C-alpha cells in the first residue's frame, strides 16, 4: 500500500508569473491602472484642523495695538468692502464696487498750464534823441513809483508809465554835461544823477528841487550808481574808485573800495544789503562785503569789459555777470564759495542783465549783430524768446516795478517797452504822484 502511494504521478501544476506592471515591493492593496498616494501615515487630520482654526499669534486681538487694529479695519473696509473672504462663490456675481483708490475720472484732471507767450514786437517805441551811446554809462532807470527816468545829453526826463505823461526834471549846465548815470532811491521819490564833471546831485522829483550835491569824491565821469537803502548811495568813477555816500550827513563819503584800476561799468547791491558786486573795464568782477575794503572774491574769468552784473532774487548767493564783445559769455557765480557755476556763450557782447520777478528766467541785452534782448530759462539756460527791433547795441535795460515790462534804450536813439509777463488783474499799479502837462513830444512820443 505504501508503495502504491509513492508511485502515483503528481498533479500538473503550472508555474505562477508576476504581472509585468506589478511592483516588486509588497503592498496590501490590489493592482490598478492609477497611482493613488496614501498619506494616512503622514497626516494627522486633527492637528491640521486645529492649525486652520486657531488664530495666528500676530492676529490675536490681545496683542494688537489699537492703532494697528484700526488700520486693519480701515484696510479691510476699503479693499474688501465688508466681505470676510477674498474669494467667495455664489449663484450670482456681485456688481463691481467703486473703490476710492481708482484713478480719477477725466473731469477731475487739472487742465495743463497754458504756455506763456512773449510778444516779439515792442509794446511802445519812444524817441530818445541825443542819448549818450557809451557803455561806461547808465542813463536809464525805472523807479518803484512806476516812473521811468532817462538822461538825454544834459537833460533828465521822467515818463510816467501809469498815465503816459512826460516831464522834464532838470537840465545841467554845459560844463557838467553829459549826464552819465541816473538811479532811483528805493522810496521812488528821490533820484541821484551822476554827471561828467564827477558831481552827483540828489533831487526830489515831487518838488523838482535839488536836495544835495556830492562833490569831490571822484575824478572824471560818474558812470555807475547803486542805492543800498534810502540813505546809502554807492558811486563808481572813471578811475576805478567805488565810494559809499551817506546822504544824511555832511561828510558823506563813509567808505571806499579799492579793487579796480579802470572804469567802473556796473554796480549792484544784493537784496540783503551785505554784498556789492562791481564790474569794470579791467575784466574783473569783484564781490565786496560791507565790513571790509578789500574784495571778498575777485573773479577774473571774463576776457573783456564786464558791464552787466545782476543778483538773483530767489537765491541770495547767486550772481550773474556778462562780458563784452570779445567775451560774449554769461557767467554764474556762487559768492558764498567763490566759484563759477556755469558759463554760457551768447554769440554777442552782453550789455545788460535782469532777473525776472515772476519766473526763473534771466534777460540779457546784446550788441551786434542782432542787437537783441534774449530771455533764458534758468538753470537750463534754454533760450525761450529773442526780441529784436533795435539797430544798435542795447546798452541800457531796466525793469518795471511789477516785473511785467522791460524798457531798453540804444544808441539808435529809441526807447522801447517790451511786455515780458502778463499784468495781474487783481492788483492795480498805484497811481504815481508825478502828473503834469507834457511839452516834450518832440523828444519822447
């Protein structure tokens, strides 16, 4: 019996084969056509839910300052408009809300400023016969009472810009002629007149009376005058002397400045009254301090006569100067540091300089070939206008008290008035007391 058992053939069992897509790693799940990860052993859902529901530390109301809480509430109200969630799903989308941070509508946009137009032709042209065409002299000035003074040979005329009346102030003797300089005092009632014989006279224009004669201070013509206040008058002579004169006292010469050895062509006090700028035929620009007789700074960069000097009205330590026919440059100086900031080539000699009272602009008058007045934008020094009409060098230039008009005079015996800025309609020019009949239409029309 045992032998029969051992001799019985074994059943036909086929060898099992692993499917080709099955993983070699053991798994407790069945086989499929997708891989679905199981993170059950790595994620604790209870902890995850707690982390989502527990507020963050920086959001706890107990640790947030009142100002920060108010800021968050204002930000939420502005950006979310009361919503608690940034993204929310609903059956119907909400209508868009206007935010205060949106760009303004076209009705809120301010219109662009109109570009200023400077007329190219003079507003008025007056005859100025016998005017002295000498670049050493300064025979044109505009007073604070809106009265323009001009010296024609031996006579000083006053033209009232308010009513257009012209009057004769004084005619000097032939021995004193021609008149070489005129300058209004800041009060607009008194005027200083420099003469060829070195005398300076002071007049009250209301009464037309001679108030004071300043003699013995210069040798030769007095070509430049500049007031520091209503009682201190500075004069520049032919020999390079600069004298401060106190017109209230008998010994009027109170201070002298020595730094030029030739004609003084230009004098200007700064608005603060502490510094005096002088330009001369020796090609120098000197800066003087009232506390010393020697120059505070001496600028020798110009290569020709310096006739034009002008202090900037919006920057106390900025001075502009202009050179003659072989120089033709406008230079800008920092008088605090004693340095040249910029030099601009103009193409012709610079006879006069004026700073605008309304804009950051500089006006310059020139000689041949164009004999023009140029308007420059500062500090770029871009030329924005060029006014032509004179047929000779524009030696003399002055500005009206309101800064809207500029008067220029030339050896071509004409006086021209140019409209540089529009007149304000809110503020009227005060009426000048210098009113009287005119009998000089043969001279000025």
